[in-house]
DNA sequence: CAATAAACGGATAAGTCATCCGATTAGACT
DNA sequence: AGTCTAATCGGATGACTTATCCGTTTATTG
C-alpha cells in the first residue's frame, strides 16, 4: 500500500485550512507563496502539493462536490421529478454562494489537467442531473430545446447574477424562480 | 479651450487600438507594460493615459456604451413595451458577447473611481431601462418582485451563461428566451 | 537502529507592476 | 522663423509575485 507520509498529509491539510481561512477573510488571490508564509511552511512544500492555483482550487472544492452529490442522489429519488430538479438547481446555487472555489471549478469546462477526483465527481453529477432532467422532461413542461449543458450554463449564470447582488442569499429564491419559470415550456 | 496635445491624442488612440488588437487575439490580460511594447511607446506614456487596467477598460468600452444607448433610445419608443424590453435585453447580450471590456464594466458595480463618461452612460442607460421596465409592468405580465437592478444582474448572468457555451451566438436567442419567460408573472 | 525514499524549505531566477524624473516636443506668442 | 515653456514622452528602476531547483531533514521499514 502506497500511502502518504504523515508529515505530507499534515502539511497538505494545513495548506487547505490556511487557504480556506484566507478566502473567508476575503482574499481570493490564493497566492501560493503567501499561503506558505501564513501556514509557516516552505514555498516548495506548497508547490509540491498543489502545482498550480487550479489544483488547489479543485482540492478546496472537494467537500462541496461531495455535498452536492449527496444532495443530488436524494433529489434524484424524489417522486416528483420537477421537485427533484428544483432541489438540484437550488443546491447548485447554494454551494456556489458558499464556496468560491467550488464556483470556479463548476463554472469552467472540465480541464484536461483536472484531478481524477474532480473529473469523476463531475461525471457522477452529470449522470444524476441527466437522469432527473430526463424524468422532468417526460413529466412534461420542460423546454425541449435545452440540453443538460444548457441548464448547467444557465445555473452558473444565475449564480453569477446572485454574486452581483448586495445580498445574494436574500435574492436566491427569487432568481431561482426566474430560472425555473424560464426553463418551462412556453404555452 | 483646453485641448490635448496632438501627440497625446495620437498615443492614446494607439494604446486603445493596440489593446483592441490584443483582445481580438484572445489576450485578455491587458498588461500595460506589454501594450506599451507592442504599441512601440514608453510604459510611462501608457500609464499616464490609463493609470489602471480599469481605466483602460472603461475607455475601451466607450463605443459599446454609445451603441447600447442609441439602441435603447429607439427601443424605449416602441409601441409595445414588451418588444422594447426584449430588444434592450438582447442588445445587452449582443454587446457583451462582442466586447469583453464592455462586459467587465457593465457587470460590475459602478466604481467610485469610474470615469465621468462611464458614470453618465450608466445613468443614462439606467433611466431608459427603468422607463421601459415601468411601461412593461403597466402592460402587465412582468413579475412584481423584480427591480431594475435585479434585471440588470440577471442579464449579466445570462451573458455569463452564454460565455460558458462553445458557440455563444448560436445559443443567444435560446437563453434570451429563457430569461424572458422567467421574468413574466407566473400564472 | 541503520538505510533510504520521501518530503521539506528557502534561495533565487524569471517575470510583472507601477513610478519617477531627465529629455523631448508641440503649440503659443513674437 | 525663432524662442519659450508647459505638456508629454520614455525607459531605468525598485518593489512585488511566480515557480523551480536542490541540498538538508525526516518518516518509515525491516
């Protein structure tokens, strides 16, 4: 079994924790040198664990992805496909509002150099979303000209709109409603 | 009359042209040092005309703003307020798809250090939009819980969604329709 | 407790940002 | 045309950020 050395694990977690703290303080720059200094470890160590800003982002987004998947699994089992779809859309918005790293990962085309974890999370979610979407379509009232990708883009767009807002959480359900009404078939 | 020196005007235009060329080539970084080199003028000259990346962006966005205003004036005079509103929303999307600088300016809260031109353009547009919105509301069928700002955010969100797309122009009218249906009153 | 592969850390080369100020020049005035 | 001067120019430069490399240290294994 090829496991990581204890100090490596410790330092990796330390970087992640420091990065989260920095983001919570409003510093989105995620400068790896700066994180190293803040975490009290060497720059080389940080760069070894996270060769790029992007790699760090994906690791930061990991828990949000897990939460999203858990939620989507529940949602996909709901009796009413529309309710399930709504729940998934809402969770996507909520996660984006609460986690900038997740936002950046989910709002970007799957990168070629993405971590295996990120890729598999994306695929797992895409499958769940597609299933719910399919059921919702069969239940009627979903626009015919919307692909799963379209919906993905539109949700990210709605999250973007919310971020422009002075109080995103206050606007969440209103904007979600606009999106939701928009993806119904027009009479 | 306090006019600019001829060489100053020339160099300013040169920087703008160089920046546009760079953006057309897909380089969004707008590094002022780099632009200076490309334009064949001194760094100091570039920084004098455009102290920040933001100032440059606003100048680049100027023509798009003018086009938007021209269009909005026409739209606001239309018989049918809904048609006018739709036209304005569409133009906002089209301009954002064709001009990244405009996109960045319009998708941002009015900055305190914004140029007078940008500020007055924004205000003029806000007035026109508000008027059309008001008429559309009276014509019925517009959600009651949407402020002009909400609509602004949602349009920028839709533009963001379009940018995630492989072929934004192909999706434009589809996504616009989703937005448009979303802002109607639900039955 | 040695052996060693893995991980550490920080000096540093390369690249970017933005300012400052001596040199230059456009435009006004004679 | 020639002179003056305030406006503009340009690039050397210092501060800052990025990312690598490699000698040193340490966790793990038997």
